C-alpha cells in the first residue's frame, strides 16, 4: 500500500509538471484586472485627477489664505484662521497627488519612452511640471527625483526646491523637444481632454509654464525677468490656448468647486479682500465670480458665482491671461514702462473676455484711471492686484502674493502672520519622518518661507 501511494504521488507530480506544456499559461489571467492600461485610458484619467485636486483641496485651501474666499464653518473656518494642520493636506498629498496623477504621469513617461512614443512623453512631462511645480511652491522641499520607485522606494528622499526648479525647467525643455519629434509610435488624440492631441498647443503650454517658473525666481535670479520674457514669446497667444480641464454636466463628472458647494453649502463664501478690490472699481466680473448677497451686494456673504462653480466649469492650469500678467511684471522689472503697460492692459482685457463680460462693459471698465493710469503711473502693485482678481481660485495666486506682497492682505487672525507654506502631510511624519526632517526641515511651521520666498 505504501509503495502504491508513492507511485501515485510520482505520477501526479509528473502530470502537474507536464501541465506547463499543454495548459495555456494565460488561463489564470483576470481580463478585468489588466497589469497595464493603454495611454488612451490613462491620459484622460490623469487630466481629470489634475483638475480635481487643483480645483479641490489645493485651490480651496490657497483661496482661503489669499482671501479669494472666506472660510465660514468647520474645516474651512479653521484654515481661514490659520489652523492649517498636517491632516488637512494628507489626502491631497497621498492620494490626489503622489498616489494618483503624479505616479501615472511617471509611468506614462517611462513606458512611452520605451516604446518610441515621444509625443506622449512630452504631454506627460508638461503635466508633470505643472503638478510638481504647484507642489513645491506649496510645500518647498519635497520628494521628486526619488519619489516614483513604487514598492522599492517607500521612503523617498526629499529634493531641495532649488534642485526641483532646475529639474522642472530641464523637463520642459525635454518636453518641447519630444512634442516636436518627427515620428511617434503613438500620439494623443481624442483621449487628450485638454487639447485634443494638438501638440502645438502643448508646446505653447510648456513655454508658458517656463515663464511662470522663471518669474517666480525674480528675487533669486537677476535674469529671471528676461528668461520669463523669452518664454512668453513662444507661449499662449489668446484665451483659446488656455490649458484647462472642463468637467461634465452629470453629477459623476462634476466640477470640484460645484461638488464642494453642493455638499458643504455655507462652509465657504466669497472673499473679503477680493470683494473689496472688485467693489472699488465696480468690476463687471462680480456676477460671474459671486452671487449677490441678501442685500443684493457682492460681499463676503455672497456664495461663489457660476463661472468657476457650475457643474461643468473648467479648472484652469495655465492661461493666456496669466501669461500677459507675467509679461507685464517682467517688463516692469526690466524698467520697460511701455511694454509693461501694454501687456498689463492685454491681461486685464483677456480676463474680462475670458469670464464673459460684454464688450461695452470691458471698455467702460478699462477706461477708469484706477485700472489704466497710463504707462508712466503703472505700478507693480496694480499689476499684481489685477492679476489677483484675474487668478481667482488659482493656487498660483498664493505664490504671487508671497513673492510680491501684493495685494496687501490683512491677517484674519489678530497678532498673527499669514501662513507662507503648507504643513507636511501626516503620512510623511508617520512613515517618512527621517527624510522629511533632514537637511534642516525639522521644526518647520506654516509661517516659514519656501526657498524662493525671500523677504
């Protein structure tokens, strides 16, 4: 009996070993859980993720710090009063940035490079720069070069913001080259929900982002203004070029501002400072930005208006309006008053037209001396204040305020300063504390400055 059992085992083992030769090895592959997804599936997912986090956690939090919006209740009231905690930014950091679009962008860059699809590489690089640029502007030093190793690098080291800025400009140069490649195994088309596969538009976006990140260093780099102008020349040329994500008209595709206001009605209202600036000039963008309050006025009691908070409103990433204000600032810093004035007026007009203001109202608004004081009387404060109005809801407005001090904001908390950075995420303290606290970062608070934010 014992011998018979042994014999059976030997025969069974032989049969099992032989299975490899006659059973299809893919029989246990789950078709509903593919290991890889095609670019035309991943690209729109990345873009929607970008729109959701920029118009969601990041746009909402920065809008409270810049007084674009007012925090009235619950978490928004706490952030408005500078109780910005590590738990407030954890979901954005873990799931909506590093664990979401950024990781997918990196994988797309690697796989598209490997299979000879430089056009997809270039698109992914532009999106990567926009997202990482926003992250480093909010947090300062962050993981980048070591951030996408997956399970092999679960505790990534941090790069300095200076290193990241250098890398971002280099990545944009690479993106421009990739987007102009003569051939590409695969190229984006209808799956590209931002530009529909128009590589010339992506190239303009790359140059426009180069201008943004150049002008951010105006206090660090004496050549920042001239570098910005060089990129402006090849950037957006009209509102039609704007890099933005437009949401759908059904609840499952809704704009994040719309979703928030539906789910947290009353937690957030129109900004104290923004309403003050716009009311002072009878700004015709007010009914687009805000709803009238109970007194039929536009104030911090107003709800957000339809332009940015309708169900299908676009979330802007980079715009022609922003680029014209970058040009105006750069020209001002280079003492070219006439050039600054022309670009400034173009920026104001582009914002009004982008918002939907009627042509007659555009002319009336721009005829005010408080809006157009002439080239000789134009100031950096006026340029940045009008850019602040034009950049309502955009996270980069927070960077503008920190680096220029305009518009002048009064802290919402007595005897306090306005926060100048986001706190590191709770998950970083729990799982990557050594790297987070390395290189002098231990003890940083929300009132400390990032590298480019010089006094």
